[in-house]
C-alpha cells in the first residue's frame, strides 16, 4: 500500500496541497468531452428558461426544439446508413 508524502507536511502546506489537488481534479474533470457537452447543454437550457422567464414563451419553445429533435434525427440518419450498407 502506498503512502502519501503530503501526510507528513505541516498543516498549512497540507491545506495548500489539498487545494491544489482539488483544483487539479476540477480541471481534469472539465477537460473531459462529456462534461463540456453537459455544461453546454445546461447553459443552453438556462438560456431557454431565461427566455421563458422574460415572457418569450414561443421563442423558448423554438429554442428547445433542436435539443428534442436532434437525437431522433441522429438515430434516423444512423438507421438509414446502417440499412443502406447491411442489405
């Protein structure tokens, strides 16, 4: 079992090291594609909710439609390509 050398640091250096580790974990997580895509989708949904909050219901519905239609269109394209090459 490995031992962490940071356990032997003085308390103030240990806290600084722990902050550096936490920051490094956040930066590593933010560099993953799925996290970036999730954050972009969340920001887009927040934008749609802001439109709805300001009374622009029709604009918010129109802006949500691509999020709802894109997965089904992607599946349709995949299915058509699969059907074309597997018959």
